[in-house]
């Protein structure tokens, strides 16, 4: 059973092989954090800027598109800046542990990848890792939380053979 259930609303994602890319990035994230991906599920909506702009406005009161959004199934964020998130609640036997939902916008991702002179697949892998970390209680609002999350992203992407996204070109 796949970890990531991908729903594509935009056919431009097809050429990227997003389901396999997202599966690899999500599995690497959970493995790195010592969480077995077996029995877990993440829903991924692959959309365009118009759709993510609507979601961004509805859920974050921010007009306009963004690259990725996430909705954790469970609030796992730590109270203290830089603290470790709470571990997800294990499901009952035979049940799936739903980690949450991620939406990713093709237009913004493609534009950012071009601006940063990096392959779209690398940038999307980074954003899936980023979204997965949000589902697991990591955030980048407070300084120590941001440092912890970015450090994990760099480590996970290195395991996938991808360069530091916060290096020369930034995120």
C-alpha cells in the first residue's frame, strides 16, 4: 500500500511522475525520523496556482498562490521554540495512521525551480519533504523551530542525493 495517495487536478504533473517522486520523498522523511511508513497515509493534491490560491485564502486568509500547503491530521507542534514535536498517535490495530493532507501548485513550483536554476523534480521533492515535516509537527515560524526544520530538510534531501536547498540559491 502506498504511503502517499496522490490526486492530480493538473495534467502538467504527469510528466514529472509526481506519485513516485512524492512517495520517495515522504518515505525518506518518515524513515529519517524513525517512523515506519507502513500503515501511514498522506493525501497529496497536485494542483495549479488558481486552486492553491483558493485554498490559501480559505485556510490561511492569505490571498494568492503559494508553493505548498499542509493540513496535519493531528496537532503535534512543540510548545517550546526548537523543541521536538509530539509523536503521532499510533492507530488501532488494522487502522491506517492518517498524517494529513498536502497541496502543491505546479505553476509556483515550476517558477521557483526556474528562478533557482534547479530541476523541478528536486524542488518538488524538497517541498514534499517540507510538507511532510509540517504534518509531523515541524514549523519555521519561530527561529529555533526553523533551524531544526531546515536542518532536517537538508539531511533528508542528502539521503535522496539532492543538494542543500538553503545553500547558494535559497529556498
